[in-house]
């Protein structure tokens, strides 16, 4: 019930920010990036690392801003400056292992900030392609719809039918039955988003087969993203990445699938559909 209550409160804010776009969506994604990076850094601290938390958070803010303000041509210089800055700062620190500190600082940013920025790029894609603003909204909703439907049906499918363990070393409670129901749940979720859009009078930007491709991403890569985060938590010996969302844990617990699905969707849509 706590999970459901938290979702009822949070989902309308996410939906509203997605529809409004511009600064509303940017601020939402920026918050998710900063909080997600912070949680990843805290996991690293559980392994006796001493990552450069302020530098990582600062770079994450700048990185998202590059794509919000059409400054992506500065992406490579910013990455190089960040890497050099991490090494230079570590040169003057004396906090445990330098290799461990540097690697966890860089990894936390690569793991969270870069994939999350794909959402900004998906939402802003209509500006690049001179299409309706509804295009970006639909793309975000189809990604989220596939992931949320996958998570929901995998959870209940596993509880009702789960018998055979799926990747027990990383996540002992997950089952093959839950994974399969989650996969078909993702296909159902993306189809529902398409159906709702069309019945509301909007032409959906993707054909049905193209929509189902994103459903496949959500049903496969999404579950791999969930397992990847479980691997990090198990290594850090914590149950949740944080306590921000009641009943769900932290930002990474709720959006781990998104870190895999959003970049794949952006690459697919931008390079194989609109190019």
C-alpha cells in the first residue's frame, strides 16, 4: 500500500512536467540526476571509497545543462575537463585508495548522469527535427509506460506464479515467471500509451511495430538495468540505494531500468527512425 500511495503522489508530478516540458522537465530531470549520482556515490562509500562527491554533482549539473541549452558541442571538452579535474583534486587528497576514489567518482557520473540526459534529448527531439512538441511527450510516455508496466507485472507475476529463480546470485527473489510476465507487461504498457494517445485525438509518432521495439527495450534492457543496480547494492550490502521514496527506496531503486532503456530508445528513434 505504501508503494501504491507513493506512486499516486509522484506520478502526476512526473506526467505534468513531461507535458509542460521546457524548464519544468529540465528541473525534474536535473533533480533526478543529482539525487541519483549522490546515491551512487554513497554506495561507493560503503566499499570504503572516498569519491569526490561535490565535483561529481557539479559536473552532473553542467552536463545536463549542455543539452538543455543546445551546447552539446561542448560535451567532449567538458568530459575531458572533468576527468582531469578528478585526477588533479585526487592528487592533493589523502583519503584511502586514489584508484578507488577516482574510479567510483567517474563511474557514478557515467552510470547516472549520462543515461538520464537521454530523457532530455528525447523530450527536446521535436525541436531538432522540426516536429510537433507532442512527439517528445509521446516518446517519454512510451518509455515510462513500458518500464512501469514491466515492473508492475513482473512484481505481481513473480508473486503469483514465481517458481524458478532468475539470476539468484544478484537478486534472489526474482523469478523467470516474473521476468516473462514483465516482458509482456512492457509490450502491453507501450501499446496502452499509443492507444491512449490516439483515442485522445493525437497522431502517434511511431508505428505499432516501432512502438513494440521500445516495449522490447523496456522488457529486456529494463530488467537488466534493475539487475545491474541490484548487483551494486548487493556488493555494498544495502537493501535500498536510498530512502527518499516511501515503499520504493531511492532514486536508483525507482529509475534503474530507465538508465538502460532511455539511451537505447534515443539511439533507436534518432538514428533508425527519424534519420
